[in-house]
C-alpha cells in the first residue's frame, strides 16, 4: 500500500517553492499581532487526534526556515490512518500571513515533479451542519506506467468556512491572517474517493471550533 508519508516531504517542498516565488507580490497587507497569532495557533492544536475511525499515526514538522518562507505562525501537518483499512490521508492546516499562505498552488507543485495532471481543478462542495464549503479538487498521476492517482483538496478560510478562491492572494490581501487547509491521499478505487469525501466532511466539522468565532484583536 502506498502511504501519504512518502509524499510529506514533497508537499512541504512545494509549499516553500511556490511561496518564496510569490510572496513579494503582496505588499501592504495588515498583519495580526504576535499575541493574536499565538492564540490562534493554540486553538488550532485542539483539533482531535482521532476523528471517527481515523487516528493520527504521524506528524511532519516544518523547520524555522520553512516557517519564515511561508510566513506561517502555526500549523498542523498530520497523517490520519483508518483503523480498519489502513488507508492514510494527510491533513495540513497552515495559519499565517496571506502573503505566504495564499500563494500555494498544487497545480504548480506536483506537475513540476513526479506527477502529471489526471483531472484539472474543479469545485467540490461539502455540506456540513447547514454550511456549504468549497474546495479545489485536483487529481494527479505518477509519471511511471501504472502510476497511482493522488487526490488533493485545498481551500482557504479566515473564519471556518472554507472557500476555493481563484486568486486567493488577492481575495485575502487585506486579511490580518489566513488559514489554508489541504487533504492529500492516494486513490485506487471508487471506495477510496467516497471515504476521502466522508473524512473531509468529518475533519472540517471537528476543526471548525478551532478556526471560527475568533474574538482576539488583530
């Protein structure tokens, strides 16, 4: 079984590569205070380590240099594994300044390396407790013959409602902080796609109290 742990380093490299090339194009954005970022980061880690039948089996850390490049002030980067099937899904949530957080694009990341685009980005809507969230859903296939399909969902938010923005760095340029979430997993059967959608819904429901109703001052 191919696991998400094999792609974790690649994902981090992609985040850094794209952010470092685009961060200079966003200027004059307001920035939350260090106290606000600290409070938001603390809340982020309240996300449960077990969600239904999925539990955390690994976490991937970012270096100080990577955090600076991304202008990231807090993050989760976890591998959740289904206790019955063994399937793994990587969940990355970044918190920081829009100048760094808004610029990552999986289309640039993966197609420059080990993958080709299998399905162009499309909007995936997720209904969760009377809320509609929007994610970009893109699939990639490894370049070698018979290469597995990698499914990536990503979106941004400032309040717990996730949006698939076309130009996030413009949409959130005046926001004092920004969250980005990304789900990554290999898919081999239709059942994999269904379990991914189910986990995505459960995860954002569990994560919502950690990223919404912020009352701290910028």
